[in-house]
């Protein structure tokens, strides 16, 4: 497939930089007034609890290979790049977000992260949520609810704020509005011809690091959607987009943008993403009519992460997204040494090819640029096959 420049891009890294600058300034102002910053690492962390304690969540999953040399003084070189990047930035103090956090909330997901957290707690106060290994049994939900009550006690002690039911219900409503808005951004690609690049969706839905003003980010996303809708009126733009196969990107968190950008550089369009921070996390809302802690436990325990077993819910989500977004093929991103996603890739491939009857390709890579040429060739050949 012929490579071409992305046409009429409205939202890119410069757009994200503007958000980051504004959010950083707002966060500094809020910190000066006494608000605490809490570092988080996973989609299982209930941000509503943090916001109800008047704290500011910030995601600390690293996306760069630059801190690897420092990280490898403490961690194995053959460990997952996300873990090495996250820890390397922390121990080298090269991440302004980590530098500013008051304490950390971490989830016991994969083995690599769990052991990394043992080292990380030497740098910042850390509370570990002991995540159940299966979302299915009722006792897992009961257990997870008790873990959330421990989080409440930890937050109240470290913020000096009491998490009231009214505040918690308010934050549940705010974050549900955010999830609906992110869903609406993706929804623009359910047409036969996609209206927006996956790289643009990634930029539009970026929280800019600190989540200090959710309502403002919702408003910005809505403004971005209006610009996308206006652009969709351009016959030239739609003619260019019509040439591009629609892909579903699934697998590991899209913390490093290498694969996402390569897919669209070579000639595809990532119409939907079933990843942490994507549709896997936003698709299920918190029940606003239920008792709030139980409702949060139900929502967050049902994140279809490969650390869970069984994880059949992920297969169902992938099938639903294939139909809803009318994708031509599925690309699975697996970071090197992410064993849970790598093993689960067998089941995903089987379901995509046999049950959902779509072409599938797995990309096993890390954060480096060493394999970019090889990946371009492979992705290009896959897109050619899709026609």
C-alpha cells in the first residue's frame, strides 16, 4: 500500500502539548491551595475515590525508552518496557508528574508491576490494591469492595479530607460523563468511511497528565468533535479516508505511540482501540443508582485485562467493536515480556479469524526505534492483504 501524508490532521502532538501546559499550570495553582496529587498506574484504580477526596489523579505509566539504562540498574533488562520506563523515570527523577506526586496508588496486576512496586515504595508512600485474579466469583467482588474501603481510609488519612457519599456520587457522575464523551469521540468512526484518525482520537482524549478539571476536558473534547464533524463535510477528506482500511487496535496499553503512528503512516486508520484508556475502560459506566462503593467495585473489577482469568469478556468486547466499527482487520500490540497479553493473543487470534472472520496480526515490540523499518514492511503487507 502506498504511503501518504496524513490529510488535514487537526489534532496532533502540538495539541496535546497545549493541553499539558494548561493542565500543568492549573495543577500548580491547585497544589498551592493544598490539593494532593496521587500517582496511579492502572485502569483498575477508581479515580472517583481520589477526586472525592479532593485529590488530583495523574497516570505515571512511562512511554519512553530514555530511562531504560537507569531502570536496568535495578530491574532485569528483559522486563516489559512499560514497567522499565515507569520505574526509570521515577528513580532518575526525570518525570515531572512523579516528582510532584504526594503518594501512589498501585494495583497488583501483572507480576512485573507487583515486584516493581516493592522498589517504588522506597521513593514515595504507596498503597497497593490487592486485585482479585478473577472477575467471575461473587466472592471476588466482595473482596474488591473491601479493598476499596481500604483505599478510602488511606486517602482520608493522607489528604485530610473525608470522602462523603454526596461527593462520591458527584464524582461518579462526572467520570461517567467523561466516559460517555470519550465513547462519542470514537463513535465518529462507526461510519463506513472513518471521520477521524486513531492518532487524533488519542490526542483528543488525552487528559494532559493531571486530571484536575474533568469538566474542562469534556468541553474541549466536545469542541474537537464539532471540528471533526465539520471536516467530514469535505469530499476531498472523505475520498482520502475511503482508501484506508479500518483497523481495531487491541492488546497492551498504548503508552508508546510507535505502532499507532506507523499504522496510519503506512496507510491504515485505527478506527477503534480496545486498550487500557480506550474502549475497554470507557464502555462500562458506574451504576449511579446503586450504593456507590459497590457500584465502583463492580465497574472496575470488570476491566477486561489479561491479568484476569478467565478473561472471556475481552473476546466479547473485541467482537462487538468489530461489528460496531465495521473494521477490516485487527492488529494486536504486545509489548516485549508482557506474558499475559502474549499468551492471551492465541485466544484473540482464534476468535478474530474463526469466529469474527477478520484478518489478524500480532506485533511484538518494545519502545525502541530499531524495528521501525521492519514493522512498516509488515504492517504495509497486512494492509495490502486487506485491500
